C-alpha cells in the first residue's frame, strides 16, 4: 500500500510518500525520509513524531 504523510516539523510542513504494509511501518519509513531531509538521526524524528502531539497525519493513498 502507498501512504502519504503530512508532517509539521519545527513549524515547517512537509509531505512525503512511502510504500508499506501497515501505517506503523509507513510512519517509520516516513520518519527516515524526514531525517534525511533535515539531516538528523532517525531516532530524533521518531521521538519527535511519537504521537504525543498533533504534528503529523498519515493516510492511505487511493
């Protein structure tokens, strides 16, 4: 399945897509892409988008 993620990282909005079997795997893939985009470690992005704040959405693309 293909997923699209909309992220608000430090007041900058980014949209990325990925292929994954589950939404949880998509989130990990998208966090990896965000880490590459901003030049930070994957762990930092995963911690930033841990679900405690309303700073991202992930949806299946049709």
